[in-house]
C-alpha cells in the first residue's frame, strides 16, 4: 500500500459500503462466509459503533446466521432483540462467577437439542458491564466463558489483560469449541489480520514508525483550535437537533424510539431545514409534551421517504455536521438518513474546553453569558437548534 493511493489533504477518503472502512484499507476481499448451526447475536454499545478499528462488522459479514443490535438504553423494550434472547439454549459470553466453560457447554449438548444462541457484547469492559446493568434481559442470561488458546493478535489496540481478545477472535474461538474445531473458523480471522497488518503498514510507511502516542501528540499540536476551525468553516456548518417518539423502556410495548422532528440551520447563511414526520408507530404519551407540538402536526407530517429526499437536496458536499451529543446522529443512522461525513460534537468539544461536563445547552449559554436566542423552528427542536447555533457562533468568536 503506497502513499500514492492516499487522497489529497482535506479530501474525504472513499468508504467501502460493505465494511465501512476507507477503500485503501478495505478488508472485504478476505471475508469468507461460514454457515453455522449456532446463532450469534451481537449487542454493540453505541459508543463502539463508530470505532474505526472495531471487529464486530467482520463477524457480521462472515456469519449469515448472526444479527447485530446497537444501543445502551431501552434494549429491554426492543422486541426483535427480546425474541433472540428468549430462544431456548441461549448463553451470554461474560466471565461471571457462575459462567460455564464453553468446552463443558459443548460437551453437554445432545443430539436433538435446540441450536445454541451465543450473545456477545461488543465494547470495552466498562461498556459491557454498563449494558448488563441497564439491560435486565441480558443480565438474566446464563453465562459462558472461554480461555483463549493464544494471545490476541490485536497489535494496534492494547487489551486490558493477556486473556482479553477482540470480538471477532472471541466469536471464532467460541464457535470452534462448539462446532468441532478451531481450524474451521480460522477464515473468520483473515479480515481481522489483514486490517491489523494494513494499519501497522500505514504507521510504518506514512509516519515513519513513531509510536501511536507520539503520532497522537503530533496530530494534536498541528490541529487548529476550536474557535479557528469554527470560523474557517462557518459557511459549511449545519447545526441539527432531533426529537424522538420514544416509549418508556419498562412499558412492555416493544416500540423502538423513532425520529419524529428534525431541525437544521446553517449559521453562516441562516438557511433552515425542518421536518415533522408522521409517526410510524403509536405516539408515546410523552411525545406531545416533550416536543411542544400538538397532534395535528404529526397527522399532517412528512413520510420518512419525503423527508429524506428533501434533506438530501439540502445537503452540500462540504457540510460539517454540528451536534450536541450523539442522539440525533443515532436516530438518523437508524432510519438510513444520509449525514455528512465530517462531524463536530460541541458537547464533547466544550467538555474538553472547560475541563468538565458542560451540562445542557442552556447551562453552557448561561455560563458564557450568551442571551437565550429566539427559536429557529417549531417546538422544542426549534428552540434547541437555535441554542446550538448560538453556541457555535459564540465559540467561533470567544471574548
């Protein structure tokens, strides 16, 4: 892989739609589909979804008998996930005190037993424990553990202990124990090893081989300050806010949160985009109160397809998406709504700027002495997107 294939500075790299990696490090050529009797259900912490060197996607592409669910809160109310977790013979990969060794579990399986379902949590150990604390149906599953036959090959990401491995390695070892031999599932690790080799090659060739930490320090030193970046890109900024039709997680109705109101403003030009969507499921009792809209708005709301088409027409190739947290991006991604590749989370940026959590948008504006701005749309979304625009403008021109 030569540097001649790298795009010019500032030009977004083309992404492979299958593995979602830049084309220059796409690993799809190494994916080999493997049929399994065992059902593999992967529950990914939402903060792990955008990790560029994650391995869950490799297992998803290679295992036809698998499924992926993403979230943190509300998973107990996800009807599709609950159907997976209530299958007979379902086990969660987690090394709890009562976990059974996978080899013992495989030995206990008799002919005629229901196929095993393995539930694998994808995320850091802290994220995995958080998912179990917040999801009773996961915590209630019997647990299975395993001892890796060799140390992890994850040479680009430090594991917390020698016995820890990546998600795709864990799945390969579990399936090997259950379905008769590790060699059958070695092809599952081919894209993983290709990704690691490509990443290490990039470090050696492009950066001359400095450590990951040294490269990070160099990148931070060369990075423009937040105010300079905002000023330079003011004409490209698109501030967004989204509202959801969301049922309480314990209501037992099984409804997922869905996008119901989308507001966007370009601070540089004042252009606005707004769409109230017709609900695709029953309105939660709290939706009207939370959105500050009455039911008539939703009765005449846009279809998801119509909203998406208008939104695509509003977007520009140079857009830099500005959010407060990741909620809006998560809702849009769930419905396949296109978003700019460049994004700036101002909640994260203000946390780094202040050295502490900023609180909500109102709290940050009050702390900076910025007056509450007039709404830039209807309902709560119009108020919130106006606050986000005010924050972006204030940060671009600090006192």
